[in-house]
């Protein structure tokens, strides 16, 4: 496998691992799918709609998201929002995310220092 393919694959795995947390956090206020795709992309996290919609349906079936149709505009839109249970899950996942990031950061810093010493 080529270097670029390996890096792309690893970055994709990192994004997948954070996607549920990001979806729950961004849907504290009701939004429809395309708006969420755009918001994530605007923040450097591109996602295909055909990846996002099945995830949102799964989160809805788990009781972490709720949805309702808005038929008032030019075309009907399904709006999603994080449920109270989804917010509880989000708070716990966020706490674990920060613990993980702290640990990863420390490990990467340590490896960076080791690398600097080895290069001298």
C-alpha cells in the first residue's frame, strides 16, 4: 500500500471514531442532514451524506437522536436533534475523549522527545 493511501486510511479511521460524538454535539439544536454535512465540512471534517444519514438513523433507533419533519418550506425537511439521553451519552463520551486526547498527547510528546534525542 502506498504511503498516501496508508495516511488517508488512518485519517479516515480517526474521523469515523469521532463522528458519533460530533453528530451528537452538533445536533443540540435541531438541524437537517445537509446543514450538518456542511457544518462538519466547514470545520475540516468532510463526510458524505450517504455515510451520515445511516448513522443518524442508527442514533435515532438507539434513542440518542429524535427527528421530525418540517413541511413548511419549499420542500419537506427532516430535522434531527440530540435527545436528553443523547446529551448524557455525549457528556460521558466527551469526558472520555479528553482523557484519551491527554494520554495520546503525552505519548506523542514523549516519542517526539525520544526522536530528538536519537537524532542528536
